[in-house]
C-alpha cells in the first residue's frame, strides 16, 4: 500500500511539473549542451581572434545565429570549426615571415624584457612605434618589455609592411637586411 501511494505521489508530481512547464530531461540536456558549447565556442573564438589580431589578418566571423537557437549538432559543428581555426591561427603565428631577420636584429638590440626607455623590448620599440603598430597590446599589456617575443616580432612585421627595416637602420645593416 505504501509503495502504491508513493508511486501515485511521484506520478502526480511529475504530471504537475509537466503541467507547470518544467523542463523535461531532454530540454535540460539541451540547455546544458548550449551552456557547455557556448562557453567553449566563446573561449575558442577569443583565442583565435587574439592570434589573428596579433598577425594582422582579418578576424574569423562569429556564428550569425544566437547559440541558444542552435541545435546540439550545430553547436558541435561550430565547436569543431573554432577548434580548427584556433589550431591554424596558432600554428601560423608561431612562424612570423621574417623570423630569422627579427632574431638577428634582436641579437644586436636589447633583451626581450628591456624596460630602459625610451626603447622597450627585444626590438627596441619606442612608444610611438608601439602605439602605431601594436596599440592594442600597448593598451592591454603595457610597453613592449611586457609582451612576448612573438608579440614583439608580429608588431615589427606590421611596421615592415609599410616601412621596411628603416626603424632598425644599424642592426638591419649588420644583419644584411638593407
């Protein structure tokens, strides 16, 4: 009798929860998937955009639809897409086009963490240079002595596109670059 009453109570509770609009098990699972994949996709896109911004290339586009409106399968596809974009961007960022030139210039310049203004970092960038070619890093991390060597080299790559090796006249000559 007690089991029968307990079963009836559980059924009544389940029916009233359904009538009140409580989420079903599959709806709760879908919400958890949106929460998990949404966080995952946001983090992957943020990291991808960091590397793309560093290299000075166009940023990959975010999904046009809201993640909450996406199916679990679509969220999995987006997650996989962002994982691939991140791997590609990270891999490309590890190899600046003029890596050997920057390492040679660095050999004749300061330490990567040189804080002796008016020139900072391993490629001896002044504040105007940092602001022009790495403004977002200057705002985010401070002067170039706080940037990673890769961040310093990619900032120099951006300057190289418009100015050549002119900002490093002596060391570029020592390295046979001009």
